[in-house]
C-alpha cells in the first residue's frame, strides 16, 4: 500500500497543468524529518491555485531543507515545464527574492505580499496585551481606498503612538511596500479574495494537525506520503467556488482580458 501511495504521489507531482491560473497562493510550513541521523526542521512548500471557475487545485508539494528564493525558482520552472504558461496574481509571504523568482519565469505575473502574513509578522514585535489594539490600527493601512491613501495611513501609523512604540512594524511594511501596492489597484471583490487567504490557511491548518500527531517523520518519503493523503482529502471537500469568487471573476475578466480566458 505504501509503494502504491508513493507511485500516486509521483504521478500527481508530474501531471500536466492548466495553461493559466488566475490566482496562486505560495506558502511553506515547517516539518520535522529525520535526515542523516538528525531530526531536521524542513520546509514543505505548497502551491494552491484558484481556477477560472473558482475551483481550487493543489499544483504541487515540495520538501526542502530551508525556504529560499533559489528553490522557489526551481519550483516555478517545474510548473512551467508541466504546462503552466501564465499566473495572473501570485500571493506570497515576505521571503526576500521570492517575487523575483516568480517574475523570472512568469514576467507578467502580479506579485502580491500576503496581507495576513504581513500582519502576523507585525504582531511579532508587539506585546500580547497590545495586540488587540494594534490590529485595528493596521487595518486603516490595508483597507485604504488606494495606494496613496494607504501610504498616508502608514505614515500616520508610523508617527502615532503604536508606530513610535513599535517602530519595527512600519519598517516592515515599508520594506514590503512595493508588493503591497498592487493590492490597492484591485476592486473590493478581488481584494477580499486575495486578503482573506482562507483556503491556504485552512489547508495549512490540516497539514499542521497531521504533522503534530506524528511528531517527526523517518524520512522525506514518509512525510510526502502523509501530506499527499491529507491534501487529497482536503481537495475532496472543495465542492464549490467561494462566494467571493462570483464578484472577483467578473473583475478578473475586466482587468486581465484575454489572459483570464486562455
């Protein structure tokens, strides 16, 4: 049975892909895997795509020693070799060099820093008792009507009480601003589906639960087999498009034109 699962993983990892994906979330979680006699904290990479009809598909699963831009470049080339020729919007965490890895292979792709990741990173600088107050203060930035208003909100935060108390927050947003700005160009329907990232968050939660119950894995193959089965089970529950997609689909068609329909 184990060998059968491994064969299924190989076929799944090498299957042909769609020509274009409107939206792809790229993310990684950490998994403990025994390697050369040591238990190492490895990165498991996941690419979750939203198709034109709003359905979701896991494009692949990869295990690597660390999360790095060079590895992501390899992943992008693999996706292209499997048939994907275009990604309209890629949502990523704040990993340095990741946007460049994507656009090196898919030059037309709009790369958007995940707002949820950015908020979480901001809260790493904040004491627990202050978090409930800081989050609403950050909301004024990413819910601004456009990029100019967003920058003014960031400046107001930076000069305000919380910005002065936790200066690293504004510094973090400024470092990522180039890839936060695309978010403001989209209408509310598209913003909502990019921002919420419910699908990738729910998926990561399932993967983490499966990982926690095992402690650590004896090797990469063991980890890959279990995570593949978890992903397969999750995919079976995706019966219909998220409600936000109805509005977002119309906006994608207007914004991207023929690229959206290819």
